[in-house]
C-alpha cells in the first residue's frame, strides 16, 4: 500500500471518529475528553507553526 493511501485511510478514519464523537451528548465523558485533546493538539500545532514560520523567515 502506498503512503498516500495510508494517509488517506488515516484521514478518513479520523474524520469518521470525530463525527461519531460530535454526535454524542455534550455531557458524555468521551466527548469532553475529546474536546480537551483537540484543544491540546491545536495548541501544539500553533506552537509548531509559529516555530516553522520563524525558521523560514530567517532563511
């Protein structure tokens, strides 16, 4: 299986999982945990993006 197919499969699986979690009631502990995890991932992505921009700007 090519790398593109693997990445596409992972993306589809993640999207399906996200839809399933979003369909749960807000009070569901799984949805609350997913919201916390999404917030942490977003923070990490912002930090990485900022560092990449700084590095590319300095080149």
